[in-house]
C-alpha cells in the first residue's frame, strides 16, 4: 500500500540535498567550533557561513541569529529571558498559541509574578487587534506581546506589520512565533521590525533538533543556558554543527523554491477544498483555513459533518497520515484547545476536525486518495437510517 503523508505541519520529510550536505559535514568536519586549531576553525567556518546565509535571506545581521535545538527552545529563550533580563512585567498572548508559548507564558505568570493577559479571538480564531490595542494602552508596565504568525492547526495568519506598529506605538516588545511561516513566505525581518522570531528546521524539510531564534540586537537579551559562551554568549553548549549545516541548506532551498512550491501547494489546497465540497455534503473548514488569502497555504483544517473519534485510525488503515487536532507533542486524538476555543459545544459534539497539511512532495493523486477515503467514511455516517 502506498503511504501518503499529509501531516507536514507536524514535521516534513528531509530533502535529499540536505541529507547529503549533512553527511558530507559529518564525514569531514567533526571539529569543535570552539577549538582554535584547524579542525575547530573548519567547523566554526561552516557554522558562520550557515548563519550568514540565513541572516542574508532575512535581511538581518548574522549576530541576530542564535542557533537553538528547536522552535520550542527558541520561544522559551525569548519569553523567559524577556522576563528574567529585560524587565518584562506583563505578557500579552492568546489562547491559540502553540503550547510552548502558552505554557511558558503561564509559568511566567505563576512563578515570576508576571501579569499574563489573553487578547480576544473571534469565532474564526483571529486575533482582535482592537482589543490588543486596548490592552496595550491600559497599562505602562513593561510588556512583551507574543502572538504567532500562523496558527499551526487552523492556519490563520496574523497581520504582523499591524501588530508590530501597535507594539512600537506602545513601547512593547514583540515576539512572533514564525515556526510555521519562516521559509514559506518571503520575510524581511529588518523591514518587519519585530523584536523576536523563531524557526525550526524540521518544518522546512531540514533535520530535527535544530532551529534558531531571531533576536534583535538592540533588545540586549541575555541567555537561559549559560556555560562556555557559545552563540555570542546567548546559548552555551557545543554547537550542533551538522544540524546547523542542514538547517541552512533547508532554509536556502526553501527560499530559492519558495514561489514554485507556494504555487504548487496553494493549488493543491484549493483542489482539496473543491473536491471535498463536491463530495461531502455539509463539509466545512475550521478557522480561516479555507480562505486562501488569510491562511497559511500549507494547512487546511477540515470540519467533517459527523462525529468519528477513530477517523485518524481509519485513514491510517488506508495508508494516509493526517492530524486530528495537533499531534505535535502527545499524539493524543482529543479535540485540541484551539478547536475547543473556536467551536461551539454543539459543533464539537457533532463534527470531526482533521488537519491536512501539505508540502512540495504532495500530489493531486494524494488528494484524490484522501477525498476518496473520506467520501466512503462520510457515506457510512451520513446514510439516512
Ligand atoms: N510553534 C509552532 C507554531 C509549531 O507549530 C511548533 C511545532 O509544531 C513549535 C512552535 C515547536 O517547534 P519544535 O517542534 O521545533 O519544538
């Protein structure tokens, strides 16, 4: 049976070229970048070349790119250090953030006496920017706003430029979790002027265990992990040189092929929406995910008009991998917090959400197979008794 992977927001297959580049580095460049001899210098050179490539693509200084182990660590570093070292006393965030932002913000509330304020979101899961402005203006405590660029479950895109302007007008720091968007959209961070952003290689066909935090130099953020002072003092620990090389290659390829892949994936997403509407009466889509302008093109959150807790299992029996809600951390097939906060209790009772997420490797045949299986499952549920 052919296996079909439609869970690319959870992770992506690694490009062959990335594997080759990493394997070559593993074979030839084993030195510790902190060593002063030639072996170390070679490893250091690979690290710095990688950093430079990424920084150039984002129009920022290489010193503003800090390699970490993943998106989670980048978000933790930014939020925790903003509180610990930059005097942040208030965090404005939303209910729809990834757990690594949500839990970290909550912990800052519980353990560091920080006020955590949740901005309103509407029935589609969009952030209410008027409410954000009201909250920003309601206090002059040192504030960090942390709002994701694209939601990993329903794909809603945030107007980052607008939020940045609001933050600037109100002297707040702005962190945007760009784990689902860096490498998928052209992004000039110097023009966007956010203070912090985050990236994870495994979301863009790179390896797991490596990511970076973008930290604007002027913020003067300080580290969470201390020791040998690697990463210009911002993240100690011997560097994951192979991971960094893989991340830079994946990032370079993502930027190079961005338009081609965006066009391909967008047309697949549109095709999926059209086919589902034509095949399953009553099918709808959660959040703004069916709005091609306002959502991340790699994510579609389908609302099937019947309850089927085993849907993921049934699709898997036919070789198709999707996500029921968000499977990033636990793999648990229960309604996610994001879906819970945008649907009514009745909708939760009577519908089944599944997240389909695409990559450049998906084809129309993958979608035909998915729609075919969903059609059969729907017919079982929707047949009049
Ligand atoms: N932020 C978002 C929006 C994500 O989708 C994810 C992973 O799914 C993360 C953060 C965490 O990234 P990582 O898996 O690299 O820790």
